[in-house]
C-alpha cells in the first residue's frame, strides 16, 4: 500500500469526520496472533474490536469510524465516498504504519490518502457540490405534467 500525496483528479462528496485531537494517544488491547494472546498499542480513534484471530502480527490494523455520503440509487440508497482513519502499524510499510485516510469511492478501498491529499479531495467535493447545485438550478421548474405540444 502507498499513501497518495498528490491531488486526486476526481471530484467527490462526503460528510465531515470527527477527527480526535489526541490521535497520538493510545491504549493497550489484547489481540490473538497465531494462537497467542499479546498486548498491542491501539490509538484512541480506533473503533475496531480486534476480536478476530490474526494469522500474523502484520495483519493487525486499526480503523476509526467511517463517514460516507448516502447516494440515491434505483434500488434505494448506497453509501459512497466512504472514508476513515486507518493504520497497519506492523505490516512493514512506513506509509501505512502511521494513520492515513482510507478512501473508498465505490465499495472497495481505492486510495490511502495523506491528510493534504484528503483536504484536496474535500475541496473537490465542495466544488462538485457547487456544480451540482448549479446544474439543479438550471433545470426549469415544471408545475404540471409534461404534455404533447403538437401531434403529427
């Protein structure tokens, strides 16, 4: 995994996450790795229960609360543009060992964003929201059912 540090080119939309100010603070949690129980440091922002049995220490990861945009679909509503704070402290990748924004646009994590890249996506979301409002405003109001103007 690598953390994106460049500005993404796609405009997106999402809600504002509650990012804890004490992200560097942690607690200790018991995890089961390869059948053995051990204590690992777990950041306060992590809401993952760590209740599964891990094959290796590298599989232990931390995940915060997800935020997403409810998008209407033909079948109801789908959650898109999901983001959450994550880290994989024991996986051996220095870019994912520290907290990053796990970004999931359409149902499968598509990027790991550094904070500056996440802010760039947020700016694009705002711009996309303004463009969507302008598009909606350009549609003429229709106060009655569509009607046939002339018959052939």
